[in-house]
C-alpha cells in the first residue's frame, strides 16, 4: 500500500502568532508545509500524523503544543511496528501522562495547554487519537465521517475545552480503525472546520493546500493546521 501525505500549518490572517504544531512522521512543522509519498513496507511502519493546538492565547500555548509534539516524537521513534495492540494502547496512555506532567511543570500555574489529535499508523493497523477539540475525518467511498469526539462544553456562548494536555486529569481517546485502499484521512485544528463546511472538506480532502486556501478565503480567523493522508 502507498501512503501520500500533505501537511501544512499557518497562523491565519488575524492571529499574531501560530500556536499550532504538527508532527508528521519524524518532522515537526509550524508555519511550514511538507508532502511526500512512499510505499508502506511489508510488516508496516510507525507513522504519526498529529496536530497539537495550543490553548490559552497569551498563556504560552505555542510552547505547550511544541512540548507535546517533541515528547511524542521521541516516543514514536522508539516504537516497534509489531507491538501488541493492548501494549501499544497502554504505552500511549502512559506517554500522554508523561507529556502532561512536562507541560504542567513548564506551565508553573500559567494555564498553558494543548490539544492533541491525529492518526497513528503502527504496523498494519491505524489508531485515531484525540484529546481536545481538533478533528480527524475519514473519506471512504465519497462518504465523510467524523472519527473523533470533541471534549468541549458550551459556556457563555463559547466552546470551552474540557480535556486536553495541561489539565490535571487529561485522558486520550484511542480508537483502532481499519484502513481500506482509497481511504483519505484529514487531521485538522479548529481553524479549518470553523471556517470550512464538512461538504467542502469532503470535496477537497485530498489537498491540504486547497483546504487552507478555503479557510483563509473565509476569514482565516484562527491558526490552521491540516494533514491529509491518502492510502492507495
């Protein structure tokens, strides 16, 4: 099977800085982009495609998202593609707690925090990961499906995150998912789906650049990070 990915992170048209960070493969991106296509070797790979969206505005959200990506990059680099699924889930949850402790220590009470959402390809399996309000979509046979559950609540007309890195009792949703040839996954921060409708995301799921252009054309009010992955 072949994997083709496109990843891009942009501060948008309103925000002064970019608090999003992307981890794709072993690369960390911010205000940058990358794309590549390769054949998945027999026996599988360890390939993360993760978006971390810093929370808190001036409360050092960009540091929280970078710490999350750096911590998980080191973790994924040590993973074997033939790890048992139950062991992998336990290891992921343990790493989530270790990274969270690092962020809480760095925060020193300032409230810095970050979401973490993405797709992990490990061996011949894939896992949807989520803590926060970013999203993973899957386009299969022209049907777009939201693969994540938002950890939010409404308060005063605003969407408030109830679970993310930087909170004492953070949890990580881990959902195994099959990959069918032709599947396209879109991992994105709220800068995309707050600006672009699901039908537009479905129609342009193969191009992170086009999705970003749509978000910017619709106002670009937030940082926007997008990873698209196609399996053929």
